[in-house]
């Protein structure tokens, strides 16, 4: 099953609506802040070996 991002996972705005070049650049160094499927703000934990981001609806994402 392929999932298409509807929302930008950094700023929470519609993914197709605007230029997200700065978001893509920032995401190289930062974890996502918003769920790209439902736009909910995620709980983010920065770890020495990476990060985890949890959406209450869609679960865990990690690096």
C-alpha cells in the first residue's frame, strides 16, 4: 500500500499548495513535526542515535 503525503510534515500546510523548499532543507536535519497523513502535531523525541515521532492516529516513525 502506497501512502501519499497530503500535508507537509514540517509546517503542517498542504503538501501540494506551496513551495516547501525550506521545509525539505530543514527536514535534512530535523525530525517531522506534523503527521503527513492527518496533519496532527506529533510527539517528537530526539535521541543520541536519531529520533522518534509518534502520531496518535498513525503510530511511530523513526530515523
